[in-house]
């Protein structure tokens, strides 16, 4: 007998002779609800498709309960924004329960938004997270995920991760709750409501930066680490989680005095954490660089490295789009972090300290 999970016996996948996008997982909930435009062609065998359904049964139950709720969530709709993941052929996915793409590949990790009138309702999303935590704890991990990737606007999503469910449904759920902001863990074991965008202002060493000519880094983790390992005279406006959507990048560039050395780096977090088209990311990069040039800065741009955090094809597409955009300017130095002279660090995202020191030495 199941330890703490009893599926709806009407929808047991082992009873299906064929599995398609139209296959029902619950009342009004088909497998197609979790496919988001992809097909099942990459899952050829019936047994694999049955296992996919088995893993998605808790998700289907949650969708049904929330979307049919006539009291608490009557005016809202729970929407799957990232369902089953079909990786590119060359993508190598780390098989870890900490890897969302690995879980999503087999229906174990689904990203949701709770919307009212087609717009995400952050307040109600927090209420939903608390509701699921108490009344539908059929998850290994429930992540209340806040971000400001859309032009600095605060957005909330729910990431629900489930275990591999065996055919006998003998399973225990870990029931861990977690709160994230811009991919940084804020709390483990509890759900914390974030009601406004946290202050992303960087403490600046100069009292009046617009009156001081110097060496500045702007953007994401690579820009921050250039200052960290490059040391003086670098000063930084960088925050690890920033993407091309973050208007703070443009605001910070506008604070820096003409004649300054400015190193800009972003696009990496867009590549691994958003579905934004490469051309859109590249246009945002060009806009920031163009503003810096108009300010009279001496501009270098650090081009994102290829890592296993994103498909190689996507990383290359973003890199090439950025190169194409920046080729419109003839006075921007591109520092390619994927160049063999630089080495990726142990975390698989940042470069080694020696790499940043080497870049700093070239620019000073």
C-alpha cells in the first residue's frame, strides 16, 4: 500500500495502451497541459511515457484542485509556464535533484504562475504556496521563486519538484519549502513573502561617482568578480543575478563620468534562466554599450562563456547575436570568456581568480 500518496485510480498510466498529448492525467487535465508546445517524439517507448505520466500525477491533481477552486482561487488560473523539458541533442544534463532541467525532463519539475486576468498575482501566489504546503504536500520541494527579470518588475512563480514515482506508488515526499529571489536562496524550510523589489543598490566606494574618473565594472557575476580579483583601482556596480532586463545596469552606466574605463558583462543569466530570444538579449546588450559610449567611456564587454548550465546551441546563439550587435561599433573591446586562455572555475559558471586577474592586468 502507498505510504502517503494515493493516485486517482481512473488515471493510472499502466492501464494505458498508448500515451499521447491527449491522454488524461485527471479530470480536464491532459498530458498536453505540461508539454508547452513540444511533442513526445523524443520519448519513443510506452514505458517511458507511462513513467512520465506517473511522475506528473501529483502535478495534475494540483492543477485540477486549484483551477476548480470556487472559493480561495475562483478568480485565478494556475498556468504551467515550464513543463516537460526536451533538451538539445548536444546538451549534457547533470543528473541531480538540484538541476531543474534534469527533473523537468521526466516530469518531476514544473514551473507555474498564478494569474488573474492573464497577469501574475504575486500576493495570491504566496497565499497559494502556503495553501499547497498545508493541504497538498505531494512534493519533494516547493519553491516560491521571485525575480525581477522583466525590466525590474517583481514577479512570483512556483516551482514544484516531485520524486520519481514507482509503479507501486510506494513513495514518501520530502516536503521541503524554499524561497528564492533572482536565483538566490532566501530561506530554506519556510516560505517568505517578498512584497517589493529588494534594494539592489551597490555600495559605491566614491562619494560622487559622476565626478570621479576611474575603472568601473557593471553587470553580472563576471563584472563583480573582475573587481573582486582585480582589486584596486576597480569599483563595481555589479550584482551576480543581473540580466539584460535589469534597468539598474543602464542607470549605473549613466552615473559614471566621461573618460572612465568601463567593463560591462551580462547575458549569461539571460541564457541560463530565461527563454528570451538571443536577438532580444543582444539588442539590450547593445543598448547598454551604446549608452556607455555616448557617455564618453572606454568600453570593454566580457562575452559569456559556454558552460553546462545551458545548452551549447543556446549559448552559441546568444554569443553570436551579441557579437553581431556589437560589430556595429568599432571602438568596443570584446573579451571572450570562452577563450582558451581563460579557465572556468569549479562552480561551472564563474572563471578562475587567475582569469579575472589576467583580464584586469590587460585593461589597467
